[in-house]
C-alpha cells in the first residue's frame, strides 16, 4: 500500500509536471523511473495523461506497488500555469527557446502540451513578450473523470492568494474522492505563520485519517544538484514537522539527489522526496532519443536510491 511506502520514509515521487501534457514524454518518464525503482508518480489532471502514465507502467511490467497521483490547482498557483508569447511584442531573439527545459517553444510559439509554466522564458525576455497565465482545474467538470480513471491520490496545489478558492477546492476533493489526498504548499506567497495556518485550516476540512503535505521550496527550480538548491524544500518540511501536524511529509521544489541527505543532516523527519525538474533534466537526452535506455536507467536509478 502507498501508506506503507510513506511510513517506510523512503518514498520517491516522480513529478512528471502538473502542466505537462506531453503524452509521449509522460509515458517514457513513468516507464523509465518505474524500472529505476520509483513507486509514486505525479501527473497532470488530464485523462489522456493518466492513461499515458498507465501505459508506461504496463510497459515496465511492474504495475504492482506503483501508485498514481493527479495534481490539480487553483488560480494563482505556478504549477498550473502556461506561457504565452505576445506576437506583437516578440522580437524573434529566440532566447526563450534556449532556456526552456521542456523544449516547448518553437518558431516563437509555445506548445501548451509541453509547457509546465516554470517562467524561465518570461524571466529572460527583454521585450516583455512572455505572459504566464494560470489555468486552474475545473474540479466539478474534471474530478469525476479523473476518479473514473482509477488513481490512488489527488494533490491540490494550494500556493495562492485566493484562500477561499483553496479551501473550497480542498473540501470538494475530500468529499468526492475516497483515496489519499495531498496538499502541495509553499511559502512564496505566505509567511511561515500563514503557511502553517493554511495547512491547519485544510486539515480541519478533511475527513481523511491520513494526509500528505508536500512542502514546497522553490517550485520548478531543480536544475542544480547541490545543497543550496534544495535548502528551502528542507526548511519548508522542517516547519511542518515543528508544527507537529498529523501528516506525511514529502519535500519538493528544488529537490535533487542531495535532498534526503540534507534533511538528515538538519534532523528534519520526512517521509520522502518528490522530484520533478531535476529528475526530468538528467534524462532529457533519453526523452529526446539522444541517450540509450540503459544509460538513462543507470542515471535514474542513482537518483531514486539517493532519495
């Protein structure tokens, strides 16, 4: 059971990307990391993406003891955002193309299925041509479809200024879904005090005996494999633990192969590590058919073991 993996404190969760709707990439990621020993996979709230992930598991031949989490989001949360290029402002400098980790920009047009809303393109654009727009999940329309696909966990990305929407969405999910539920929350828009206060409010609205809190450091920043990159994720996990909340704690946002080691050095008790940007980056050549499966498997396995 998924809870047994969490209780073992050795959970590794692969984040394919809440906004990643590239079916081929999701299938390949799930296949590769399942073979590497990963047993928890986070995917977009899209039925086609869920099916692609399941194809990856079936191809790997290890469907048993493998679990799917679907990420949904509210207005203002980075994880459910997409980039758009204003063609009137764009000067065709192509700098955005060079920094996109998902190779989602071609001919100055963003492929929405590949874009994960990381914002790197917007930050490098000197002409203010890149816009980031939130695409919140329509839960009333999509949640029944997601549940019908048969998933093990639903995670709400809740780092938003719109607290009423966060709380109402969370209540709706917990009333509609019988499985495990998860809160992904960071401190980019909240003080430490408000961060814990929001989690407590969400726990009060849940009828579940077990909840995951995915403590988010700096979202989608896992490009560098050092202690500093994962520092904020460990700090967020530490805040949750010091609040003595009855939850499982995963850390995310800048996580890498150093995350669990740093948590241990800082005596932060976590149940596992959720890794997205870094996990995808290190096997990008495999996803682009420029690296052999065996080479990619070795790299992925080392990451899973480190976490």
